[in-house]
């Protein structure tokens, strides 16, 4: 009789310990997790700095970006996110003589910008991961829309069909757009904020290439429709 109490307590403790171990085992009893304990839902938000690359630097300056993405994680190493991106660039001041080439009294500086919207599929591979640190590769592609906006100075005279006559400019701004496919490739580094947390801070760099094509509709600044290359450097939070 005296052994029944301790024996029952031992069996009860063993049962609770087994149940706790089972519940804490990664991937068990959860439809949101994979078998290795990783969350199936992948999220990413961030922003950062852009710099143009190669020949693009002649007609597109530096800028900034933000990114947001959501997708599915297959396991600790592989994930695929659908990402929305926005990039804002300035126009180099050296382009003022070219942009305002038809003005009799051309401005000496450019008042305008270039915006890029993108929707892309971004597979991600974690090639290195510890409890707190990890490295990953990211690359994908999709749709890019580029909008170039340039302010035109009012009350200026412009050469008209090659003749020395002129007329006052009334348009305050001109827009030209270009849609194209593109691709990107890069690498990043992540830091887990807390032990056993799914939240990670990240810093990554990519190269983006967009297959822009010349358009007869863009007569003010045709280079804005050319092939585009740039490096976005982005930091943020991943789950």
C-alpha cells in the first residue's frame, strides 16, 4: 500500500514529462509547422538604400527602397516568397543639358525622379544557420514597372520643329512609363533576436536587372527606358 502512492506519482510524472516533451518537439501537434519545427508561413519586411550599376549610373542616380513579402517555407532551408518592391531614384544633375536640350534658356538642374514597382517570386536558400546566426541566398524574378517623372519649367521658350521660333511651356510635369520583366540575385545575413524565436533581423544585398526597351513615346528622356541595373541594400525583419 505504501508503494502505490510513490509509484502512482512516478507514473504520473513520467506521463506529464512525455507529453511535455512531445508538445515541445518541433513540428508536433501543429499545422503551422513543418516536421523540422520551422514555420510554414514566411514573411519579410524591410527597406534600405539603392545605387545604380554599370551604364545605368549615367541616367539614374542613387535612391531608396522598401520590400514586403509573404510565402511558404518548405523546411528550415528552403522557402519561396511573393515580394512587392518599391524603389525611388533621383536623376543625375549631369543630365540637365540633355533633358532640357530644346529650351532656349535651359535649367541647370533636373527636377524629377524615377519610380520602380515590382512583383516577383523570390526562392530563398539558408545555406548556414546556428541558434542565433544564419546566411542565405535569394534570387528570383518577375514584373517591373518603371515611371519617370520630370518637371518642366513654366514660361520658357522651346525650339519648335527645328525653327528658331518658340512658345511658352505650360506643362508642369511629364510622365513616361515602361513595363518589363526582370531578375535579381543576392545574399543576406540574419540574426535571431531571442532564443527559440522565429523573428530575425536581416541585412541583404542584391543585383537587379530589368529588360527595359526603348519606346517611341518617351522623347524627353529615352535612356529611362533602357536596360536597368542596380544594387538594393535592404535591412529589416523576417519571420
